């Protein structure tokens, strides 16, 4: 993955052990579609050695030679303290963690040794999740508390639905996947078609299989009202339904709010800039993974049917 490559690039820059450097270079070159013979020639290694380096990394995550690495160890208490600190504080490099451990306890680690410690204790090298700068942590926390109270009051009699729209396009969505190392990357046809669908969905966390999905020519206040009717095909109108949704203009339209009253639906608003609080976003993510990722749709008809 891109995160693994970034970690390997950093390890290579910091590494002082030539054998470990060769292992890292072999893995990086393989990820760039170099063949084993090409890597062997560039690094002046035997082809079987290159194959072994790549295989040991893919199967075991191994980067160090058998007699490499550090003999330094942290106590159980030190491990717990460092784990808690790294969970709550983002340190950008392995070197920074090594320096911290040395400063706190006088224990010295090599880059490879600390990398091994991090993997063993459940850490991985990846980007943090971005949150829109305009979102309010206080507003989000207040919503969570309100939602917990709503769940208790609604019980099993009044379903709570999260709704939102999504607009998938016909254009091929390329995504990461496992491929044979040392060979050319898998080729997926692409298209620049701008054909897109306008889909509304409603997700009940207590019954995910009952998700309500409808497609519309466009998503506006009228289609939201039509979607409320679709929801009532699953939930009888005598049963009060709670709907949680964002504050998009067509959601807040007077027509929508009046129609919600007619349909025995109570609307609850998410805080501004808070898609992370709407679990239906994860449903759209799964949809992309199963249907769109690395899939070429030759025609708009094929795209819509899939």
C-alpha cells in the first residue's frame, strides 16, 4: 500500500545496515514492477536471494537479517505507558519514537528494532483521518448524547433511520489490491464517462438488511418526499419513524418538513460538517468496494444495472 511504501522509504533513509538496505530496496523495486532479474542485477544479488527477501517480507514482514536488530527491551510497565502515549499522540517518524524511548528510559532501539516493536504492539504506519476544520467537537459530542437518549426513548417500537444520498459515476474507480510481486501491475480499463446515478438510502442500525434504497433523476426536496413514501413501504405509517439526516438545503425545505409530519416521521439533524456521524457513509463505502472498485462499465446501461 502507499502507507507501507512510505514507511519503507523512511526506513531506507534511516538504515545503516547494508544488508537491511538491500532487503528494503528489493521490496520497493518489486512494488514498482521491477522483475526479479532486474532487481538482482541492480543490487548485485543472486535472484534467489531477491526472491527470498520479497517472500519473507510479504509473508512475515521481515526486513532484518537473522543476526540483525536490537537486543533492547522495554518492561511490561514501560510498554503499557508507551502504547498509551502513542495511542493519544501522533509521532511522525520511527526516529522520533526511538528518541522518546531513549529520553524516558535510556533504552536504545535501532530503526528496525523499533519498527518490529510497533508492529508487535498493534501499530501501523498510516495517515490520520481528516475532519473538516469547521466541524464542532462540542456539537458532535452533544449529538452523540442526544442520539443515545433518543435510542432509549424510541426503544424497539420506533425505528431510527440514517439517510443520505450518494452519486456514483460510471468512471472506473481504481483501488488497491494484492498482486503478484515483481510483475507488471494488473491492468483495468478506464472510462471518462460522466454518467452518474442519484441514489437515496436509509439505514437502520438494528436491521441493516432492511436498508431502503431508491434511485431518482435528481435529488431535491420533491425526491426526498418521494423517498419518505418509499420508507413507508417498509415501515407502516402507524409506526413513528425517526430520521437522522444532514442539513442540506433540500432536507430542510418547508415541503420536506411538512411532509414528514404527514408521514408520521420526526426529523433529527446532524451537526454541520459531520459525515463521520452518519453510518450510511460506510454503506456507500462497501458499495464501492463490491461494485465499483477496479470495475469497468462499458455502457451506461451496464453501469446502472450493476
